[in-house]
């Protein structure tokens, strides 16, 4: 875990954080979770602003909390800010990551949805919609792989892998709310 006093962020670092989240937003086909591997690479491996444990804890806490699943983006920024200072830095980190992640995708989605609705009968629009399914699934599998790789000894985690597979099978074959399975 990174000591709070060991990380110093300057204005260009905050701008870089915001710019990366603007980019992540435009790559987020299928939701913010699909860019989780890139966020991990940037925050943990490249910048070393978060540890693996902090990154995984932020994802877990945000996904367990009620509300939209994009909350993990703000929590990652919050943790970067906490590592860089105190409460004001944490608020700045949360604001930059969340707004950077939401602004481009909301703007692009609004403009694109209006255009696609007006042109919904075009073969290219219909083909695009059909082709996006496999891409979204592949990005979500990559996200799962990053989260699963945090376990250093997969041989001892076989019960977790079995439970994960069983949960996925139940969700796929039955109409059961996910919260019952989490319980």
C-alpha cells in the first residue's frame, strides 16, 4: 500500500489523470468496467499511484455498493487523491476521474443515438449493432481476467473459481436477481 505522503501530484499529473479518463470513456464499449484493464495498467503499472490491493478493493467496494456500477471510477480517483494528500486531493481525484469518464461518453451517446435513431433502417447501422455484442463480451472477459489475476495462488482458489462458474451459469440459465446470488 502506498503511504499517503509518498505520492506528490502536480497540476500536469492531475490533467493527465483527467485526460486518460476522457480517453477511457471513449473506449468504454459496454460500460466503464470494460476499460478496467487499461485503468489498471495506467494507475497501478505505469503511474504507480495505486497498489494492486487498493485497485481491487476500490472495484469490490464500488460494485458491492448500491447504485450505478460506474462508482468505481470515482473511488479510484478518490484513492489516488488520498495517496497524494488529504481530503481536498481525494475530492479532486474523484471529480476528475468521474467527470472525465462521464462527459465524453454521455455527449457522444446523445449525438450518436439521435443520428442512429433517424437512420435505424440502414444496413450499416443494423450490422454495427449486431457486431458489438462479441466485442463487449471480450472486454468483460478481459476485466474478469485482471481481477482474477490478483490471486497469487490459483491452485488454492479453485473453490472460488467453481463458485464463479456456477454463479455465471445460474445467471445465464435462470431469471434470478444477482443480489440473491451475492447473498
